[in-house]
């Protein structure tokens, strides 16, 4: 069975304090790894898709990387508006998306 | 481009009652998904449609949940009868094709008392 584990469960940072979120996965036949951001009371918002080990993508202060067993979401010099829950999900041949439980990020000014 | 629309946004029912949720996907998106998100967890796929057909409903509790996609566009998800453990946010998402990024609606928060 496909498994996605995110760590840490919660992370509190000071504004400007860079850090990384981890997503480890155990799947058969990875077709893509997705990162989403979810604000309270809203649906997840798409951030990145990574398809193969070694791939990297960037968007503003966020950078996602992928290895054969895990993905990292690096946040550089975060701002309070980056506070949200970050969800990782895998797409395999058996199921469209299997999500992890997310990392709740709080960035304090 | 208009996003995924869902209604209602909130619903409170008593256990053993029935409830229905509606979703209108982004225009042109062939694939539609329903997810259940329990507080503190990631979304869990309930059912995936490709146009009119069901692609994956392996995690749908078929004794009480049903879903249909009308003419390959709008979709409804029904629960009958509801249980306390069905309290969750029900999210609808759509994509061009099943490997593409999914776009989510705002969700319907269901409380079963």
C-alpha cells in the first residue's frame, strides 16, 4: 500500500528563518509528487509537481526537490503570509493522489 | 478562469439522515475527484471520474456513499444514512487529465450530530 509521511507535523519559524519540510514516500510506480498549500477553511492550492529524482522547482521563497525516497520543500526567508499547512501527495498507477497528513507552518513576525 | 464551485459550504445533520453535496468543476476538465478530509489529516480520495465513467472508487464506503457525474460535468456526492464518523470536509477537485495538477474547490464542512 502506498504511504506518504510528512515531518515535522508542526513547525514554528521566525520571519526570515529558513527551513525545510520533509515528505518521505513508499510507493510502487511513482508517476509524480505534488506539493499543495492549504489555508484554514480553504481547499488545497497547487504549488509544484516533480516527476523524477533530481528534479527541482522554485516559486518565490519555495523550492521543491525530489529523490527516490523523499521530497523536500525548502522555505527561504519566510514571511508571515507563508503560514499554512503544506501537503505532499503522490500519484501512482493505482491511485490518482495519496496525501500525507501535512506540516502546519507558522511564521511569526 | 472560474474555479471549482461547491455547495453548500456548511451542513449540519443528525445521524441517520441523508445529505448531498454538489460540485461544478473547471470548464473543460475531464477528471473530477471527491475527497474526504478529516480534521488534522490529509485529503483521502473517495472517487475519481473520467468524463462520465468511474476510474477509482475503491475507498468509497458504498453501503452509504454514492456519487454520480452528470453528462461529464457536474457531480453530486450523497451520504445515506450518515454516521458520526462522516463529520469532515468534503472536497471536490478537477484536472485536465488524471496525471495533471488538481484544482480544489473550497469544500463542504459536514457536521453529523
